[in-house]
């Protein structure tokens, strides 16, 4: 059974000309102990999908339709009071930039302890004890002493560990990690990925990992969903997707990954279309070197290619035969 299941999620943003759809019928599922990678260029809808899952869209965007099921409970129907219990309690979130997720006016220990008090209802002494244990769990050295330091006393990598400690301090069943290693150097990035993988395996967490970096996705994920212009265009187990991509966009992304020989990097021509000017049919067609007339003749379904592998491409049979 999936810990998190997103069904046909549609997110709209209000504009001067009326509502504009920015996430179009996205469906995802993540099981316990599994990491699902969500990958795509900036503007593809990855972060909006995660924010919709947490119902943190703000006042300008809304969930127009669809379901977000956490252990069978539809979060889209919960009152805000109960959603505040879910956020940080049942679902933890690790943001891209740790300095924006931490309050510079409070020690890191106070901030983790506040989360524990809010969701577990324990006293200050017990909350502090749990906060120190959480910091120690994520590899903060001398956690008892460092818990009394402020965020600016920590390096970027250590701040990210603090954010992870806060996200996991109440033993959630689900973790959303939105580009958690983007602002870190390669060595620290590898340490954070190793830490997240170990914590997932230790506690059986379900994890949704958002990134534009396919190397990171390959390192930590079990399955991958590729997003483009607000849609999932391909989904597959990670090794299957890297070895046998079945959508031209996925293949183009893989060609853009640097290789060990230092070859000239490939690029994808054009840009992601604006949501108020989406092309008919395949949204990638204007940038696709394989586009044909049938690609722009109407909506294209996310169809099954093989077991646990789906692609939103009308020429997928030709791509399979060619490969």
C-alpha cells in the first residue's frame, strides 16, 4: 500500500484573465521505504506539486481537483487545523535553502524542540532532549553543545542537517525533499544524500525527492517521474529510465548530463512553454526533433510501455523499436 498517493492533481493559479492551470492531472504514488524522484527543468511544476501535497500553495494558487491521500486520508478535504497537525507531524519537509527554513533569532535546538512540542505535546525538558537526539541522529557533532548555537554558526551542510533533523524529529511517515542539495558543494551533497538514504532505510520512510539533477536522482531514488510543463511525461524504475528512456524529453535531459570524458554538453533547444500559451497535443513537441503531425492533434495520455513504465508519447512504439 502506498503511504502517499496523488491522484489526478490539478493546480490553478489566479491571474487577471482568470484561473490558469499549472499542474495538469499529476498522479504519483510512494510506498514505505521507497524514494520517488521528481525531475524536470525549472518551471515544470515539481515544487508546485509538492506544495500542493502539503497544502502550502498560498492565496494565489489552489487545488482545483484531484486527491492527495496520506495513508488513505484525503488531505485535500481536511480543515486547516488538522493540516497543521499533518505538516511536521506526519509529513516532514526539507527545503532547498536551509537559511530560509531556519529562524536566525533562535538557536537550532530551540527550533527543533518547538516542532517536537507542537506535534508530540511533550514538556520543554523532554522536547529539548528529543531535539538533541534528533541533531545527533543526523550527524551533528557534540549535539548537546551545538544545539545552543544559532543557524549562522553552522556551515551550509550542517544547516541542512539541522533542517533534516527538524523534519524527522516527530517520526513522520513521509518526507518531501525539495532540491535539498542544490546549494551545497559536491562533497557535502554526497554526505547529505547518504544521510537521507540511511535515515529512509532505518525508519522505513516514504520519500518524494525533487531535483533537476539526474545524477542526484540516480544516486538516491528507486523510481522516477519526469515532469514537463505541468504534466508527468514519463515514469519508471530509476535504472529502467536511465537505460531505456521512452520519451524524447527524458532522452534529451539525459544527453545534457556531463560525462567523464568532458565532452561538449548537449542542450535542449527552446524553452519550457508559458502556461498561458501551451501547445496543443504534446507540450514538448515544439522542442522535439521527433515531432510529427500526430503529436499536435489532441491530448496525449500517459500510457503503459511495459511493467511499471509509462510514457506520454504517441511515437513511443517507434522509439522502442529504434532503441
